[in-house]
């Protein structure tokens, strides 16, 4: 029974978790966290099982309500979806493991609702990934978006403003998607992705379809913060509560990128987006611009979370670039980068959260040597993640760039290759800035303490926060060494037909 | 900046007008969404709903049948959306005890 | 030509509404007005669905025993109605969350005017 | 907290109107099979009656009719009815939300679906009612001291 | 010689890992210096032993290989101890033994801070260097090369003075950029060839590639490895990085880092492009021109530098280009000379740096102009210095002569006059910037108090030993480890097109 119902289980686990959390959490506040954590762990187990099942047995198509696809809604758990669920739920599990103390500190009175909303956020994300229906996707996009706005809003003083702006922009994005979907529906008469993929090839040149595709791409581009549509992101990630940023940044935008992959490659067909309507080219050029823009802006930031936010814009550019290249290698690079960046960015945001918990702020110019002495493990994790972001082998970050560079060279897109490589150096600049302060700058103290490392009391965060951070750092290293395994076993099987 | 916004909005409108010019006439009973079979041969959902709603669910209101049966999962999502909104308002506006 | 206009004028009204909504979101300085723009935008998307999937000489999608259900051309397409029911709920939910955010903003900054707000956020 | 209206006419009218709204709401929910209506519409109407009382009589009096505290549990319950119906059919060996597999063997095929729709609509109605009240309460909270 | 055969062996892997494994041990025993240092020494000895155990096989033309895992589809993370790799690993690990002892004397003599970090980074560096030596394909090479870059950084900024930090920045800017170019070159090669395994005689051999592609690739590769090899326009990080503690300069800037760069150049020329492609596309000429220019200019710059370590740094730049020049000439003798010079220069230059460090620890003198008469105060140190200086200038009994001899022979073989002139001029200039130091040390009166004041035995013994080693290798190039035979094998295998 479990095997047959696999696709629907993961969103359901999160949905029921949110119900339980909000229902019982009202009376027993302490219950909220364990329930949320347990649900996520359960979902992670299911996701892993699903991945294993999909890889050994094959994709699962699930007919919700028992109605076969064009009539009812279809859930599809194929290798790509299974891989994404594992990544997303896995990262969420680690972030939630880390969250307890941060949430207790930052939102003492509202932890129940906060966990309920996080569960709903994950419901939305997992639903988006597994669904095979274009309209159902919209519904889940909205669930994820709404909870995303809320996760942003419970942050610093300015957070509601950032969240409101995010809401406006995000709603435009979702409405664009809906409008584009209307055009597609009017021409194809179907909402099922596989069905649309069969119908559309005959209609490719129609202006309606072209505009529909354009609107969907723009809509999802907004959600994934593709370059000129990124305006909402920096404020949102900066002012959000630390846990929220760690939850949103690594996986929120990635899911929009996933939708783009799904819709473009599985819904509209590879040939179409590559040759007939060169939307893939547009995406890749925008992404390239975004990589440079994000990196340059990140260099100018003084606040660590803000720096990481701009860096996210750059990193989502890699994913976009891989999608835009529309080749197997580019696809591998993009999907691998989703995983790698999820690991790196969540690790970095958790580091930022640890720093905030420990010293109360994360302003880069005020960092100094004492931070390293007080929080050696956190800073070690930071170093690993930063090296990976720069793309030093054998860290994970190197390999996604490697595949993207291979893809760029394969298609003689030298500009993209140059952008990918140059951004490594830009990353180096802004991470190095932090690094140099943390490791080399002497604290400004009244009576300078020299050679007394033992005297400085440790202000390292609690194990429940430290463990996820270090696990992620180790994960970065492990993914670097094992990337070929992931690529060969999973991502290659997920390559869309026709690519 | 204002000009830029105006241009954005106008180009958006122009794009939609261009797209709408390619749409079938409004009310055309033979428009793709209404067909019994799509050009790829798959079932046209809408026609199927009209023809089978009564026999499948014993309910004459087709919209209700689609809403709560054929595409009931959508509706579950929809209910979840509204539930989410409620919890969010609870989360955002509950006064913290100072 | 006349046929084309008659067949398409409905779209044009909706498109006009869409652009108005977008303009409101982009150009208005007051956050509530932006929200109104957003609502117009969402509502016009909904209208676009409904308007574009009408069917001449067809009735509401509730089976009339006198007509039966064999011929699909007797009833208008029920699917967009269902979808838009969902979209309406989504729009309501979004508006609700937006108002919650606006209330939060107002409580903290005592203004909903964007330039003033940006001033006070610093 | 709102204080409510001072005018007896308004209060009286609202008090007389509210039960009828509620009755009509129930009608809309249950008659969704045959005419335009259903859970969302009915739920929204039901919530409207509660909100109406809160508006005219003040939030404090409104609590007598429906306690704010119960909004979240009720919404959860409504959602649970819906999602649980799906889960039940899954547990009985069908797909999620496949009403055919609901354990109601005394009903024939279309009737089971019809009944399933009713359950689901009821769940939606409960959820929407509670959520709407929740929204109103949350948005209005602390208005007096702004 | 028997045809090349490959056998599976984990020895290369252990050779890489042994110093990596001690890193946590070093970190754990931070509070107990003696234990910590014994880890370092143990690792260095073990490493040398492991590498040396590969030598007989390498001499017999047998190549140890270990394939670990696929790191990119079609590309294994693999180590191969081919003769050239063994040669370089032998040099690096052998000199690490000396440096370990010397380091202990040095950091304790100066009471340096953060000694744990120092020794840990050092161990990582050595792992990376041996990894570079044993890398079986370009991607593995890149991985270790980048690890080397990062691991060296903490050593460069060890002093944490503003000068050191800015030197570190410059170092990172150069080497990271180079790393990126190298990655690009690697990716491109993979797309062109579909294979990245190093092969004597050239990976590109027999593959059809357009002139532009090959030239572009060569440019990227040479820029990538040329930074660490300090070929002239890319050299400026090296003198700046001399702010590092002297053992670091000694080992890393005489052996590990810069030699990894030069090693990379040889790998690229001999094992990626191959002699036929090099000459067919006119690449060797370009490389030779740059190398020749570097020799002359660096030597001239060394003449005008007063800081001893910086003078030695410029000298290093010049001598690295001897190797590059030898490689670029593409004759059996010049190639062998270039390869031999890797080892010979390492032995001599490490001696010189050890001496500079000993002088600094003992007398706190850094500049050439302050060295008047110290020969009498530190006779052993300056004696060793003199020997090494003579070797760099190419005076016969010392090993520098041997490699220069082969280089000259190669130039004649290639019928190229200009390189010959450059070699001779380079030798003269080397004498020109090193002999005055010797002269000052022994024939100028010393300022201040007199008397013999050698540095601690931990420092003096290693530097005397390396000086002795230099002479010994000069007298008998095949001594102990058969470096000479090995170099000849390598040269033959590359130049004669893959079949040794």
C-alpha cells in the first residue's frame, strides 16, 4: 500500500503535521516542535524510500481520486521529482533540527503557528514537485508562497515590509503563471502536463502558445528570482527570521526552478524551447547576467545575511544557466547545483543564525578574531561552505560548476564559461572578506589578550544547532566526492526525454 | 522610472493583445477546451465532465462534481490555502505578551 | 473583420483591466492602493478564464433532466468555473495575508505611504 | 476589540438576520449538489453571520456566539474531515480521495461519490467558516489601542 | 627497457593520505608540542618511505595505479605513480623530512604563534603536493592543485601582519585565478578529447583538433600552471609571499608550490600536448621565449634586491624557468635536464632558504647589506650557503652543474643558440647575485660583537645535510635514489612518443 501511494504521502504527511501542530499546539505548546520534527523525519524517510523505489522499479503515476489523468489530477513521482523531494525534505529536516532554539529566541510566543506554517510551506513545496497537473501546481505554488510570505514577515522590524513587497511580486508571478496557463489551456484543452506535451507540438507557432509560455516563464522567473526579477529577494531574506532564511533560501527558489524545468522540458518539449522559441537562450543570458550581478552586489554588502541573499541570486543563476543551456550536461549541472547550493546555502544561513544567536548580530565589519575562538566549529563549517561556494575541488560546489562549464564548452558558449569561472573569483572575494576578518583580525579590546586561547570562553552554540551545521558541512564534502554517484544513479535517469 | 513602468505595463498589454488575436472566437463551441477529444487523441476533460458527471456521482451540478470529486485534490489544496491564510494571520497578528 | 471584433472584444476589456491592475501595483505609492491593484489584477485573470471559455447557446453546467447530458455543447465548460473557484479562494487568502502584513506594517511604522515608509525603515 | 454599535435598530436587525443567514448557509452547503453553492460559499456565509454579530454587538458579545479560541481547532477539524476522508479511502485500498472506496457498502457507485462529495463539502464549510472568523478576529485584534 | 606495465597498488594513496591523517592528530595534540611535532616527523618519514618504496618499480618501468571513485562521469579520481610522479614525490617528501626538523627549530626559536595551525597546514600541503605528483588525470591534478592553493594560504599569512595579509591576498588572487583557468582548460580538453588521463607523449596526440583550439588550450593551461611556476608576467605573487616563515618559503617556494607549478608545466607539455603537437603548433617556441626572458629578467631583479629572502625568491623564479626552458626545447637531453633541475634546484634552494632562516632566527637580519662578516659567526650555515650558491651558479661539483649540463646539451642538440646563451648568461647572473653575499659574509668585517653563534642544531643539521646532499648528487647523480636514471627514463618516454 505504501509503495502504491508513495507520491501522495509526502505532501500528506506535512499537511497532517500542520493540522496536528496547529490543533494540539494551542493547548500544549511544547508539542509543536517534536511533531513538526517527527513529521519531517517521516517525510524524509518516505522520500528516500520513494527515491529508491523509483530508481529500482520505475516512475509512479498516481491517479488522485482514482480518475485517470486528463480527467483527474495526476501525481508523478519520477527520478527528478524523487530527487528533488529528497533534497528539499532533507534540508528542511536539518534546518528544523536547528530551529528550536532560534525560534524560542526570536518568536517565543508564536512558535506553534510558526511550525504550523513551516509545515504548510513544505506541503506546498512537496506538492509542487510531485504534481503532474498544471493547475494543481498553481494551487500548491500558492500554498508555498503564502507560507513563504509569512515566514519572511516574522523577522526583524522591517520584515513585514519586505514580506509585503514579496507578496505583491510573488502574486504577480503566480498570476502570470495562471494567465499563461489560461492561454495554454485555451489552445490545448488540457491541464495535464503529459497530455499538454502531446498536444502542443502541433500548435507551437501560435501566438497564444508563445505568449502563454512566455508568461509562465516570467511568472516562475519571478518566483525563482531570475535576474531582472529578483528585486524582492534581498530584503526578504535579510529581514526574515534566521530559521526562515535558512528554510527559504536553499529550497524556496529552487522549487520555482524545478517548475521551470518541469514545464519547459516536460510540458512544452525540449525542441520547442531550444529552437522554435528560443526561450532557453533568454533564460541562460538572463542567468548569466544574474550571476555577475548577484556576485558583485554581494561584495558590496555589510550584513552577512544580505550578502548571502545576493549570493543566492547569483547561485540561482547557475541553475538557470544550466536549464537554459538545454543540454544533458547543462541539466546535470543545474540539478546537481540545486542539491549543492541547497547544502551550501543552508549551511551558510545556519552559520549566520549561529552567529546571531551567539553575538546578537551578523554585521561583517564588526567580525573579528574572537568569533573564531569562541565558535570554532561554526566557523569551520563556514569555511567549508565558503570554499565550496568559491568552487574549490573537491568540495561539492566545484562539481556543479564543472558540469556547467563542460556544457558551455560543448555548445561553444564561451561567454557562459567565462561567467561561470569569473563568478568563482567574485565569490572568493566576498567570502574571503568575511573569512579574513574572522580568522585574522585582532579584536579591538581595552587590554589586548595575546596567546591566551584557553582563556577565551567558548560561546559556541548548543549541539542542537551545531550538529545540523556541521552535518551540512560534511555533506558538502561528501557530495563533492560522491557527485558522480548521484549523477550516474539519479540525475542521468531524470534527464527529460528529447534532451 | 515612471516612464519605465508605463512601458512595462503597455508592453504587457500589447503582448496580451497579440496573444488574444490568436485565440479562437469567444463562445466558439468548437474551441479546443470544449472538444470531446484533443488533437492528440486524449480525452477532452470538460466534455467528459459534462457527459459523465451525473452518472459518476449522481449529482447534476457539474461544477460541484469537478470541485469535490474529479479534481477534489485541487480543492483540498484550496482549503489548505485558506487554512494557511488563517494560520498566518494567527501567526502574524497575535499580540505578543510584552 | 467584424466577426473578429465581435469574437474578441471581450478579451480586450479583460486585457485593459489586467493592465490597469498591473499599473496600480507598480505605480501607486500607497500600499493599500497597491493591494487594490493586485486584487484587480487577480480578478481580471479570473475573468479572463471565464470570459474566454464561454460557449454560445449553452447554459449553466447543471444538468437539466429535460436536456440530458449526452451532448456537451448544451452546457458551458464547467472546468474553468471550478478552477476559478479555487483561484478566487486563493485570491481571498492572499488578500487576507496582505492585510495582516499591512496591519503589522502600520503598527510598526504608523504609515502605509511608501516613500515615508522607506524613510522610517532606515 | 471592537465595542459594537449603540444603535438598537442595527443590533436588533442583525440579531434577527443572523439565524436566517446561518440557515441559508446550511442550505447552500447541502444543496451544492443541485444548484450553485457548496462548501466555500456556505462556509463564507456562515462566517458572515458570526462576523455580523461581532460587528454590531462588539467582539465581546460576539464571543458568546462563537469563541475566538475555537476558531483554529474548528478549522483544523474541517481540514481533517476533508483530508481524513481521502486518507480513509486510501486506507480502504483506493487512491487518495477515491470515494468509491469509502466504507459505505450500502450505497451504490454514484451514490458513494455523491456522499463523498457531501462529506468533503462539509469539511470545507467548517474549515472556511472557522478560517474566516479567524481572519476577522486576527485582523481586528488590538484595533482599539492603535 | 620493458614496455610500461601498470599494476594496482594502494601505496600511492597511502603516500597521499599519510600526512592528511595526521592533521587531526596534530590538531588534537595542540597543547602538547612534543607529541604534535612527533606526529609531523613520523608522517614525513612514513611518507618518504612509502614514496621510496615505489621507486624500484618506477625504475623498472612499472607504474602503480589506484582508481578510487568516479568524480565525474567517465573521469576517475585516480592516482598513478608513473616515473615522473615518483620523481617529484620523492623530491618533495624527501625534503619534507629535513624541513620538519628545521621547522621545529625555527618556530620554537622564534616562539611563533599558532604553531598547531602551522604544522597542520604544512601536512595538508604535503599531501596535496604528493597528490599533484601522483595525479593520474588532469581533473585529479586540478583537485590537488587547488587544495594546495588553499592549504598554502594559512602559511603565507602566518605572521598575520598587515604585510602578510596583503601578501596572502595577492597570493590568493593569482593562484585562484590560475586555478579557474586551469579548470576551464581541463573542461575544454575533456570536451575535445573525451579523456583526461595523462599519457607520456601527449593526451592530444593523434586527436584531431583545430589550431585555434590547441593554441587556446595551451594558453589556458600555461596560464593555469604558469602562475605557480612563476613564469614571468605571472610571478609577482612569489616575492610578496616571502613574508611567510622561512621554512615555508624553503619548502613551499622551493619545493612544493612552485615546483608543483613547474611539474604542471612539464605534465602539460609532455603528457597533455606531447612533443609533436608542441612543435607542430609552434607552442614550444612561445614557451621557450617566455622562459628565457624570465631567466634573464628575474636574475636582473634578484641583483637589485636587498632583502635576502626576496632575492632568493627572484632567483627561484629564474631557476624555475630553467625547467620550463628545458621542457620547451623538447630534446631528450634538455627534457631530462629540466626534470633533473627540479630535484637539484630544490636541494640547493632549500639549503639557501634554511640558511636565510637560520640567520634570521639567530641574528634577526633579513637584508643582504647587513650580512657583513656573519660567515665567521655562523660558519656551518654560511658554508652550506656557499656550496648551494655555487651550485646555483653552475660550478661543477655541485648538482646544479649536472642539470645545466644536460640543459646545455639539449640546447646544442636542438641546434638552438639563443637558449644556450640564455643558460650561460643565467649562470653568470646567478653567480652575480649570490657570490656577493658569500663575499660579504666571509671577507667583510662584522659589525657588533664577535664569536661563533650558530643556530640550534635542529636547524643547522638539516641545512648542512641538504648542502651535502647537493654536492653528493652533483658528484654522483645516480646516488641512492637514481634520480638521474629516472629523469632519463621520463625524458625518453615523453620525447620518444609514449613507448619507453
